[in-house]
């Protein structure tokens, strides 16, 4: 399969306006290998979604629910209604669907946690499949942007949790940068990726489009405060979300970097404006955090 893909992609790049010397020694082969890795990852995700209800977080997919159903033999016929495959059988089925090459580009983790905050009487199984990313080419536009974004975050929120990571679009054909900022790296209720006051952005490097983005149900554009029990409009809510102002910038590097910095400043101001009623005070010292 690899020789066919190398020949096909190689022919495409040679026939296009791209020149091999643009990528240095062996540059074309690095691009072809990267595209082949993308194809393998897409195949893994398709097979995963056939077995599990999938949550996609760029270079990681996960699930806590089996999709595949089984129909039991009832003496002379199969049962009319199916039931979800057992967790162990579902894991075995997924692994059995993968090729040797697909297995080389992933790591798999299984998790079993109590999810009832008080009594621990309920448990939740999860499977995490993470892509092992090989850096085929160093430097370039995306790494330069990540360096500049990290510099902004280090200046504006040096004591906050923040991460700037490379990702791929859903179909794996566009480079993206995921930007996450939170008041702490404490995982609320031991839920992976659920941090106090997490906000997040996504930058499409190919189009230079910057947008607010929720990752796996976490992050986005809101911080959270406690309800006001004396306000009849709030008394039935668990918490109140406060929107952090964000304006979509023009599609150029300068405008994008300015928009990221402005969003971070708005985020800090929203926290200051609501500091007396912010959620997660047991895990975050907001007074100290916001001194800078």
C-alpha cells in the first residue's frame, strides 16, 4: 500500500507548482510520509466510530459508550432487539479491525472512574486513542505562530494553565492550532480536560481563521460564577456562564495575534469583574492569580 501511495502522492507533488528544494533534502519524502500518516489516522478514527460513540479532540479520540450491538441466538432465531456489546468485546473488536501500520501510530489507554461525587456508586469506563505524531518537518509557519502565541500567553497569563498545540482538522487535511487557557490545571471531578474557567480558541493555519472552539465539551468562550439565590431568574441554575468578548479578526497574522491577546485580556477582566462569585474557589486562588 505504501509504495502505491508514495507513487501517487509523489506524482501529485512533482506535477504541481511545489518544488522539492522548498523543503530541503528529502523534503518531498517527508511530506508524503506525513500525508500517509494522516490517512492512517483517518482510517483509525473511522474504525473507532464504527465500534464506539466517538468524541474527537484533534490528535486524540475517546469514548465512554459502545455503539455496536449484538443479537443473541434464541434457540431457533436471533433476538429481535440487540444489546450493546460488552466493553471488553468492543475493545477486542476495535483492535482486531486495525492493521499493523495503524497500530504503530496510536497509543491506547483505558480508564475506569467513579463518577458520583458523593458516594461513588456509579462508574464510567473510557477508552482513549491518541495519535503518535512524528515530526516530519521542523520549523515553518505553524511553529513560528506557536512560538508567537506562547509569548503572548506568557506575557498576559504567566501563572495560568495554558497550552498551544498542533492539531489537524476533522478530515485531516488542514493544519490547526488549539489554544487553551484556564485558571488552573486541576481536573474538575477527575474529568480529563475539564479545567477551572477554561476558555479556548482554534486557529486554522491554512486559512488564518480564528474562532472560539469547544474541545470535547470543555472550554469555549465562557467563565462561570455562582448563582445569586435571591434572584428568581437564577435560583434553578447550577451556575451562571459569563461570555468573554471575542471579535473575529481579519485573516492575517498581525490581526490574529492581536485578537488572541485582546481575548486573553478580556478573559482576565471578566474574572476580575466577577472575582467575588467565581466558581471553583476551593481549587483556585483568584486574588493571587490576577495580581499580574
